[in-house]
């Protein structure tokens, strides 16, 4: 046996070489101190520098030879991680079959077969995360939704993605509500639940301004529907005339279209089949047309706060003009209007117009004169009707102003109605029902697109088949029906050979010299 020196790390140790019968030389691996097989801690303690100086693994063993001094697969992976440039693990063939194997072909891109069954959205989010994103986007500004998603669900997403997903869901919700208002089938896809007739129902509508881009303001019309607390249901006299179970509908559109779209909510709340209905509103003309279109026999009540506003202007202008206005005159007039009706109020205003003419007095007389039937507040209260439009004013704040009139917000006109559709479903507490309708809408849209694609493919195949039949019948060459190649653009062959000039300069010079 021949002995020689072998450098290991920074020390020189004496290691024997053995020659096998096959003539191959075996270089044993360096032994680790006090360890038969190296561990992770010893490898890390050894350091990266000493591992780089280790010789490459060239171990040839017989099946009966003991594997002492040879690194295992786990430790070899660690050596490769610590010194990837020098220590590389050899590929181990796990199959014992002598038949050569080939690589598996790469799978193509396709749809996951469980996408439709699991109702996975088209985005990279799971259904729960996507629904949480849309709910937060309905309540909060888009920039705050990004922070809330990261804090609650640990999801990092951009503000543009939040805006796109929320508005896309709003577009679907708006389309569903429009389809419910105009059912075109005997069996609609999204049927409305049957309404239960109530004894007393109240409806009100009003408008609110929303800021648009470009410094423009537009009016959002809002309708609210509620049930009146009756005498049998009220536990005390103070609860009489109050409303509960409110529902809302808002749109940025004209009065005629708004009245048409609100028909679904009106039918759902049973306004058309209720025993008695009252409409509390101000004196706008489009509000009267809204009531005439849905419940022409409704009891119309002028908002008491609106009437008090006209009387307040009379008292304010009288004091500014230096006229004598008795102390507490406004309070006495409002008490008289609420408990005895508008008769005495009209007499006072007529006296003011005769002896102390003011612009506010003329406006009040003209406004009240057209709406005396809507100002019989003692009779309305005796019948159990509310006389104030507080529910309509609160509807504007809850549905529209809370989300669309934030600090620095300016909306695109096409994004207002999708957001109002989501706000309506949230404030009406019908989010789960609306979400199921949206899932069905998306599924129907996918089926429609696939059907359209298949029809287009079938039409192309039929066209190709007709062309081939004509070709076979007429026995024409295939080039007759082949599409003509488009003319080539760019330089010609002569320009490619001689440059921009079609002929060579030398040829032109020789031709001119011969002349």
C-alpha cells in the first residue's frame, strides 16, 4: 500500500491511498473530529472557507464496502448550500430499471376544473377575501381599504385594484337591479320576494348634490320607504307616527328614469298593495310626478320643516328691515301651524303683505297658497301619519353622503351609480342575497361567452367547409381560394443590393462615359 500526503483544510495529514483490482483510485473523505458522520452543527462550525478547500466527491465503493467517511444525502445538501461553487451534489438515479427514461412534457395552460364548482373569482383572491374587499370598498375610501385588508387579512393589494374590483361588482349590482325593474321573461332570473300588505306605509323622496370631476355638481335622487307604527303596535303615545323598517333606492339620473327604476323597490315593499300610503316631501315638481306614477291616491304631506323655513325667512327679513317683529312670533306661528292648521298663518301673511311688504312674504304666500291641502297637520297627526321628512334627510346622509361626499372626493359620472347600487344593498341589509345574485350573473355571463365563441367557431368551420366543397366541385387549384398575400413593405431586392438607388453608381458612371 502506497502512502502519500494529502492537504485537508489548513493542515497536512497523512492519508493512505488504496488501489482496487479495477485500477480505480479511491480518495477517502476527510474524517470529522469525534464524529463518524458529520452533522449540521459541525458543517456550520467548519465554515465556508474550509469547505471550499475540500476535494470534489469521487468515491467508488463496492456494495459490501462500509460507507464511513462518505457524506449522506442530507449533509451533502447542506454542503452544497454552503459552498455551491465547489460542493455539488451528484444526480442520483433512483430507478433501478435499465430502460432509459425520458423527460415528462410540460403541461399546457388550461382552466382549473374546480373553478366553477368552488365559485372562484377571476382575480387572484379567494372568494372570502374578494367579498371582504368589496364590502370594505362600499364603506370606506379605497385608500383606507388597502390598510384594512393588510391589517385584518394580511393581504397586500393596490388602491387601483380595490377600486377596479369594487366598481366592477357595483356595475353587476346595478345591472341586476335594472333587470328586476324591467323583467323581460315570464320567469325572471332574479325574482322579487312576495310583499306582505301592510296597513300604513310611508314613502318620501328628495335630492342631494354629489361632486363630480371638473368641479361639476350633480343631483342624486333618493327614495325611502318605511312602515308606520300603528296604534296597536305602539306601546306609548310618543311612538305613534314613527317609522321603522326603512329601505332606500338612489340613482344619478333624470326624474322619469328614476321613477321607472324605483318600481322594483316599490313593488318589493308593497307600496302598491298597502291599505293606505302617505308621501312626505317638499314642493318640488318632480316629486309630485313620482307619487302620481306609483300611488296617485297617496296622502300628500308637505314637510313641516320646509314650511317652517319659509316662516323663518319672513321673521329674519322683517328684523333686518327694521320692522317690529314681536318676540316669539315665529314660535307662536309654528305652534299654530302644527296644532290648528294654516288658516291663521295665511291671515298673518296677508296682513304683512298689506302693511309691511317684503319679498319673503310674497314667496311664502305664493308657496303656501298652492299647498294648503298638504298643510293640514292636525288631521294628519290624528290619522297617525308623520309630518316631518327626517327619514328622507337621513337617507341622503346614510346612502349617499357617507361614502360619496368625503374630503377631496370627485367622482366620474359613470362610477356614481355602481357605488350607489352597492350602498343601497348594504343599507337595506340584503348583502348576502345580492352577492348570490351576482355569482349567478357572472356564471350566466361566462356561459353566454362560451356559447358565443362556440357559435363563431361553428360558423368559421361551416364557411371553410363550403369553400372546400366548391373547390372540389369545380376542381380548381387550392390557390384560387387561398388568401392573397399582403404586399411586402420596405425596400425592394434591388435597393437591398445597391442601397437606396436601384442601380449601382459604377454602372451609371460607365454608361455615361460610353456616351
